[in-house]
């Protein structure tokens, strides 16, 4: 039932845990109905993520219904439901996921003193008791249990280690270390995980997981740092959506692994050519527009505007591209014509439009193109056609 990560025998495979439908849906203004959640979950299965956190079943009847529908209809990935460390949440989460071929209960309780004192208004001893009881209850229902010490990166590492040992004793199969408020820095996050490996003798028996928020723009970097420290599950959301500044952007993490992982013996099983489609679907259904310069899925991620870059890419793509647009499911890269563009890109664009020009015609067309580009942010195909037909007519 649990994902197939060997206990000690590390293959370098990183499990991809998608929380678009749970943490992602916690973004202000996002509310997905069951049909929309199912559509996204089916696409996530095509994308090849290992685990889908489908929702927080106790949060609302609608969320319960959506998690249950996903558990019943979406095959392939593990389907997880989130639960606080209390009996009602855990029962509700199990009710929602139990019909999945591969159900998981994900339960959590905070280990930072800030949360224990101000939010839980409890003691460290209480937290140990909650961790013990919740993992035991979840384990009696489901083989696959994930435990998260919330706000771990602001917690005392020794205390967090004690809580994790309890969770492991009760049968947790995945231990997730949330950087709940996006406070950690990459080296610090890795050091925290390394220290946990030293303090918790049984930690290597579980899958260690990262869950990093992006408040300081470090979510993907922290996740990768966690993997370098031994984590073999990474949690994140498509387009990086989630509480406040969001979660680690899954497509960025996956492409980081795809581009740089091999040299480190790391990989994941995501079908990268499904990335663009998944990103567009999530953007459309959530109403969250993707910023143009967003890594991997932004409309400019594979677009070149300056003449020097365009000239290089036309000669050899890898001069200015570290990824191939087709790898993420786009047709091709693009050369955007603007005031920084060069003669080579203009010639290519005119040829693509069916106007092979050279010599003096190209020179004049280029001069007129530059004059136009100074007035317009982007020169379109229609502008080019007008420009070149005038030019050809004058010949
Ligand atoms: O950010 C967080 O701590 C969470 C937990 C519920 C894992 O989302
Ligand atoms: Zn979170």
C-alpha cells in the first residue's frame, strides 16, 4: 500500500507528492468543486505524481465529497487525506480515502513552542500524546500513514526528534518536515534534516519528506536542499499555489531534478511532457494567472527577445536554453520580436511567414522594423506582414 521506496537501499528516486488540491486550494480566493478537483486529479495522475493530497476531508462536506470521489475514481497515485491530530479528523480522513487502491492518512501536530503555546495552548507533553494517539489511530485504519510536525523549522530540533520517534514507534511510514512559514534557508533546512537523522535512530526506516513554503522565495531551493540531505519525497503544488506565498512549485522542482538531478544520482518518475498542460489546467480552474516570467511554465520561460540571444538560439538552441520547451510539453521555444531583436531573428520570422528576404530588402525591412519596435512593445506577425509587403511592393 505504501509507495515503493526501499528502506535503506536508496535508488535516488524522489517521490512527488502533489498538494495542489489541499494546500494549493488554501490560496485566498480559490475554491474548487468536486468536478474541477476530479479533472485536476486525473491530470495529476497522467503527470505521474506519486501521491495526490486530495483535500482536508473534515474541512467541509464538499471537500469530503471531492476526496472520496478522487479516491474512488483516480487510479495510480496514492490518495492522501489530511487530518489534524484528533480522532474526528482521522476518522473523517479515513472515510474519505478508504476506497482508494492506495489510501494514505496524513496527520499533523505542531512542534514549535510558538504554536504549542499560542495556538494549541498546550504543552510539549500534550503534543507527544497527540502524536502518539493520532498515528496509532491512523495506523489501525491504514497501512500508509504520514506524520508532520508542523512549523518544525522553528521548533526545537531535539523535541521534534522525540515526537518523530513516537510517530515512528506507532507506525508512521512517511515523516514530513514542514517549513510551514517559509522561514528556513537551504543550508539550515538541510542541517535540520541531517540532525534529525542523527537524533532519530529509526528515521531511515521511513520516507523523509519536505514541505516548504515560499514566503522568502526559497521553497524549491529548500526542497532540493532537503533531498540532498536524504529526503526522498517532495511536497509541492502546481504553479506553486498554496497558503500565503504558496508551496514549492512542483513543476520547478521536477525540472530542477530533470536538468541537474542525474549528475547527483537523483530522479523522479514524473512525465515532464504533461507539465504545461497541467499548469494551464490548474491556472484555468483556480483563476490564478501565471506570471509571464515564471520559471518553466511562464509564457516567457522559453522566449528570447534580445538580438544576441536570438542569434545564439538560431545557431544552436543550447547557447541560451538549459531545457527544451518540448520536454515540458510545449511545441517549441519562441523568438519574440521587440526593440532588442536582431536581423537574424527578423529574417527567420519573415521566412516563417512565407517571405524569404535578403540583401537590401532585408536591410530596409530591418530598419523599418527597428523604428516600429521603438514604438511598440512587441511586433506581431501582422505588423511584419504589413512591413514586408510595403517593402516588396516598393521594389
Ligand atoms: O505547511 C504546513 O505545515 C502544512 C502541514 C499541514 C503539512 O501544510
Ligand atoms: Zn503547507
